[in-house]
């Protein structure tokens, strides 16, 4: 049986940035970030591999978030890209780095994580939260295999698969 490898997005998937990070004070606001409810428990209890793929919006900001949250050691790999197409390239890199694993993409955006995961034939899970929670699917590639509202549901689905 293949080992599960979960590819996580960062913003509004593991942390709530909506309303916390203000454009004019983003670097100071980073210090206020915390993991969403259930994230830490999931990471402690899930024995499979985890990869973080996140998009940089301001040079060094994603690394600062990772440092503040103290989550670097939770992942076998952390990839930072600079646009949504870059996320797809990161997913392809993970596929090449871990060819024998069952890959899942977990994110909050249909038009990014879910679309790219589906295009590559990976299992996809939409975490319905943050500013993109009401975004509608433009086509079948933006429809995830699973939709969840929180990490408690994610845990149930991942553990049953």
C-alpha cells in the first residue's frame, strides 16, 4: 500500500490570514499568526509525509510566517513559488521526488491548488475557509474530490482512505 503524502497550502489552509494580515502592517502582523484549530493535532497524529507549497507575495514573508509558526520541522519539503502556475510546477516536483506515494493536495483555492492538483491527477481536498471559501468552480478541474470546513473533517477523510 502506498504511503500518503499530503501537500498543504499555507495561507487560509493552515493559518487564518483573512483580517489578520493588513497590507500596510503585514510584517508586524505576521507575529500574530497562529495555526487554525485542529492543525497542530492533525500534524502530531498523522504519520505520513507532509509537504508545504506556498506562494510568496512579499519577498521573505512566507519564510517569516513559517518561522513564527515554528512549523518548518513538520514537513519533509517546503517549496515557495511566486505565482499560481509556480504551484503546479511545485506539485510536479513533489510527484517526481516521491513517485511511490499517494499524493493529496489540500488548499483553500479552487482556481489554484484544486485545479492544479486535478490537472496532475492527484487527490484534492478543498478547505472551505478564508476569502476564497465562496468561490465557485469554473469547470470540472476546480471541483475537489472532497470539501471540508475544518481539520476535524480532514482527519476523518484522510484516515479512512
